[in-house]
């Protein structure tokens, strides 16, 4: 039997756009104040992108699974936290 939390298991990455349940309590939080807590929950910051103009997108990687997570920040608060696919989608 495979271990679903193992990055080498037969399970696939969550569908792109799926909310990250483990971080859902951070939606609405002030961005700068929550970053340490996100790291403490097992995520590694990869990069940020503000090219959209209206929001900043920060890319984080789940350390256990290597899945990519995107946090959209608007007006200084986390607006959404979703999966962005496998590790390759998080490269700097």
C-alpha cells in the first residue's frame, strides 16, 4: 500500500486551483505577519511575482510533497491560497 503523504507515492498532485486546506485559516491574514507561520507548517518560499499589477503572487513549496502552492495577496492581505500543481510549477 502506498503512503499518500510521500512524494514518491502513486498519488498525483492536487488539481490546479484547489484550495489548500492546511492553510485556509490564513486567507484574510496580513501577508507579512503570516509568513513565519506558513514556514512553520512545512512550506518553503520560492518566489514572488507582482507583474499582474493588482496583486502579488507568492509561490511556496510543500516540503513533504513538493507540491506548488500560490498565495495571492491583494491590499496587503492573503486573498487566496491554492495548489498550482507539481514541483516544476514552482521553479524560480
